[in-house]
């Protein structure tokens, strides 16, 4: 029984190291998403920080600020969803490599 607990602890430590390395690598990656047919483009890093926001001047209408706000929110949310999907895929791959199966992953 001690062997199983020791092996489990070793696996947990190994997974913690891999997770820390993965998070560090993700922070340096950049993700980009657009909305409104490319009228608004958001670029974020793997940590979720907004790096840049490009807005096509033709979409700026002082009479319809709400539309522009919606396009910005949509672009940022899509970029964040890309980060979340990549992180989940990376985590699933790491778990599979270690032979760990969790429901929903």
C-alpha cells in the first residue's frame, strides 16, 4: 500500500511541475480573435491579458456605440475562449500521458 501512495505522490509532483511549465509557456503565447467580419480584432496572451485591440474606423458610429461595445466584447471573449480551449487540451494531453482519466476531460 505504501508503494501506491508513494507512486501517487510522485505522479502528483510530476504533474505539478508539468503544469507550472505549461502555464509559463502559455503566458508567452498570443491568441487573436475577430468579430463583425474582422471589424474588431482582439489579441491576448495566454494569461488572458489584453495586448491589443484593433477597431476598423468604419465601424465607429457615434449614434451606435452599443454595437461597437458588443463587437469588442465578442472579440475579447472569443480570444479568451481560444486560450481556455488550448489550456484544456494541454491539460487533457498531460493527464493522458500520465495515465490519469478524469470525467469530462
